[in-house]
C-alpha cells in the first residue's frame, strides 16, 4: 500500500509540473507590436515583468547608461604603453588596470626580465603606479629561477612613465584651451 501511495504521489507531482509549464508560453508577437523607441521598449518590458532597470543613482551618471572611459583618454595608460613599446606585451587589461610584458632578454644571455605595471589611480601622481620587475635565470630549458627585482630600475621606469604622462596631460590641456 505504501509503494502504491508513493508511486501515485510521484506521478501526480510530475503530471502537475508538466502541465503547469504551459502557462509560461510567450504569445506570438510581431515586430509591429513592439515600440520603436528604446525607452518605450524598456518600460513595456518592465511592466510585463520581463526586465530590470537600474536607477540612475546606480549607473555613475545621469543619462541612464553606463559610463565608459577608454584607454586612449588615460594619459598614464598611454604613457606606459609608449615606454614599454620595445617589449612584447603578454597581458593588457585596462579594466583590471594592469600591463604585463612577455619575458624579454638577450640571445647571448640566460637572463630574461618581465615588467608588470599596476595602475592604482588614473591621476598623474607619484603613487599612481606600481612597477614590478621579475628576473628569470635559466641554466637549462627546464631549470629556471624566477625572482623579483627591487632596485632603482623600478623607480626609473615609474618616473619615466610619470614624466611622459605629465607631458601628455599638458598637451591635452593645451588642446582643450585652443
């Protein structure tokens, strides 16, 4: 009797689940039923429960859209790319604020370096960048030792980038004034 009750309950639940899905069918609509204006479509979708809209206080600006800042407008980013243009780049992520070069070295030497630049702010100031240099010494193809270098070269690269960024910012400012 208990098996019969379990089996019949199982089939009733499955039957209920299968038949209840029919209520979620989207009626066939043509493009003529949809508003042409994007704002009207958004409002219609929200009224029908098919959408979500963030308030303007959540979107960083008052236009209702996202705020986009491109790398070409960031002088620190441009200056860093100019200063590291002699090295192949492995990872360039503007959103993550990082530029990492490939391993770079001389054919006659077993030493290679890699430079990583982290952007801490988009303002041109002394604490805007974190420059890290890694050194890899290889005895054999499979036997390499990697270490972080802490010497004046890190600061020289950082200062060079900051000087170039300041020059680019000054050029941009003078173009605005014209």
